[in-house]
C-alpha cells in the first residue's frame, strides 16, 4: 500500500461531432485543429479533393465558452494554437489565404501577443471577430460558412476549402471516474483541489494529489511546472509521516 498517490489522468479533446451545425464528420472539408496539426507536421495541407487549398478558415472556441455544449470555461491553449497554425499555413502555402474567426483572442504567455502581431503584419493572416453559425458542403467539396462580423455588425457568407475547428479540452473519462469515486470531482468533471491558488496539488484527501489537465485546461509548460509542484507537495507530505 502506498502512502501517497498522484492523479494525472489528463484531459480529452472536445468531440466536434457534438457541434452538428458545423458539419464535422459530414463534410470532408471540416476538420479539427488536431487534423490540421498532423497536416502541418507532414507538410501536406490538402483540401477535401486532395488539392492545395486556396483558403483556410479557423474557428475558435469550439466546445469552450459555449452554452450549448455545457462548457462555459476557456480552454486556454486554442487561441495560441490557431495563430501558430495560421502562420504555418502561410509559410507552407504562401498563396493560401488564412482567416481566424474569434470571440476575443486570448494570447496567454510570453511572446504570444507578439506572435499575433507577426501573424498579421508578416504573414497576412486575417482576423474576423465573429462566430460561425453554420457550415454546409458545396458541390465541389468546399465549405460554405454563415457568420456575422460583430465589429462591423454585418452578416457574412463565405466559402472556404477547409474549416478548422479549434476544439477545446474536457475532463477525460478517467478523470471523471476517479473524481467521483474519490469524492473530489469539481466543475465540469475536473478534479477539485483544496485551493487553486495556494494548495493546488492537494485534493483534501490525505495522501491524494493531483497534477496537470485533470484539474483544468493547461498548456504543456503549465503542466510540467504543475508536475514539479506536485512532486514537491508529495515530498513534503511524506516527510510529515516520518
Ligand atoms: S483559448 Fe481562445 S479559442 Fe480557446 S477557448 Fe479560450 S478564447 Fe476560445
């Protein structure tokens, strides 16, 4: 029997099928940020017909800050990821237009605000404040979008080769099960800690600690720092046992 245990059950990606109106799983031109990451990694960004796309549109906050999906929180990493991916698209396909539809951009972390400026000034990425309400396939494999530019107060219709859904983070199944069975389940099924500011690795159950995205959305660097903090908290706890 162990004196201490650490919960590090992580997160799962929001299932884009739940946003039926955006057409994921129905139209081939609608993909997720994970699909785009793979395309960028392999240097093969292709539209539904296997050709080089002429326009790619990113949509923020899919499954986050969203009444309908029941997730009111921000997933923290997707704004930065969209800007990074839009820059990569423009680097790999200089003739392809890249637009990002956002509610408001949250560029957490050092250097990310500068990256947002670089995306506009150096790579010509367009940013449109507005939400896409509906996506529909066209006869030639593209995607037609209905939206509203909320800065201009105008409805907007456009066609894109790829619509990239920036999917948010949710508590993983393992996180939910453990949270319930140990009675430490918090908001949205994430693990609840004693105090998110001061005792954020302690669960309130002696010897049971938590780290990383089982508690809430975090970036990789946040998770690494949190893991270090959890190791220290466990060491302190074991020392009190003598
Ligand atoms: S990080 Fe950006 S895209 Fe992601 S949920 Fe927050 S505001 Fe939306």
